[in-house]
C-alpha cells in the first residue's frame, strides 16, 4: 500500500469518527429537546410519565412517593390584564421557584398550560402536605416584576401518595381530584389525601 492510499484511509476513518461524534451530540440535543418544556425548562409531561412508569416497573415492597399537582389560580386573568408575554414570564419564574422546594431526586414537570406536577420520592401524605404548603405560602408572597408591574398570584395544590394497589395513572387521578377540591374550596388551598 502506498502512502497516498494510507493517507486516504486515515482521512476516511477520521471523517467517520467526526461524523459519529457530531451524530451523538445531535442525538443528545434532540433527546434533551424532547424531554424539556421549551418555555419553563422543566421536564415535559411525556418525560414525567416515562419516569413514573420506570419507578413503578421496579419491583419494591417499600416503594413510597407522592404526587403534587399544582395549578396557578386565575392564570387567564394574568394573561388578560398583563399580556400573554407576562403570563409566560410568570410561568418561567414560577418554574424556577419550584426547583427550590424539591430535592434533586424528585421530578418536576410542566403538566400543561399553567399546571405543574411533582413526584416526591420517599414521601407520604405528611411530607407531601408540608411541601405543598411551603410552595403555596411562598408563592402567595412572591412578587414578580414585569414591565414595571408587580404580578402576584396564588396556587392550588392537590396531593396524593402512592399505595401498592394503585396504578400510575390512578395516583395522578387522585391528586387531580384533590386539586379540584382545593380550587372549589376557594383556591389558594392545599388538599391532601386523608
């Protein structure tokens, strides 16, 4: 083999490696985009569902977790009074605040619109209520400045804890039931499974 062929082979191998590295980087970026809500930077609903399915598929007699379903009260009025851009800003700031209330092992996602969901690992109703109340009271005190306006808002939260006989969607359904009860009770409330 002459030197020209050898250089040609080296260049081909280099090009293949470079293409593989770029493809891996591109795949990683696409995966991150599919898992992350573009506006808030939190996980998407789809990714949250996958995480919950993974947790429930791991056999364990000691599996304990809670679900918090959070809704920003009267969010449409924020959009109406301050503009949709202000509403988006509120969602972003609130999403960042939510991260302060959970551990790195917990999972936070934007559930849809102005709803968020949190999976609290190794949790029960008592812990879920404490975390939910902390989120509710801190949100009530939160002042978000947007274009020289101060936007205040509250949240309603429903919480439910996993029991071994429940399916994954049933624990979320229970949390939603308690969220609806919190909103019906006048909003700015936490309702937890008793």
